[in-house]
């Protein structure tokens, strides 16, 4: 199986923000998230587990599925 077959989606993250009324600007300015991180997430780019862990910590969340969805067709 090649990596190109694995689909990584951060759509759960953006749903999470919307459901809780959290703006991306709030995360950028209050919690110092980088523009690059949010841009990679919007584009479905690669993120390290450390970055995802920091994001979970920032959101005071423990469920990885609230942030990322991994599909293997």
C-alpha cells in the first residue's frame, strides 16, 4: 500500500471548532497556533503527531478523532 492511498482529513477539526464557536483567529492569536499549521490542515497536508498532540492539548481534548480522520480505501 502506498501513502497516496491513505486519505487524511482534518474536517473533524473544523467541525469541532464550528460546533464550539471557536474561531481560527482565536487559536492563532490567543494560543499562538501557526498560520502554516492551519493552512496544512485546510489543504489536508501532513502533520506530525507532536503537532496534533499539541493541538489536542490546546483544545483540552483527548479524542484524536475530534481532530483527524484517516481513511484507507
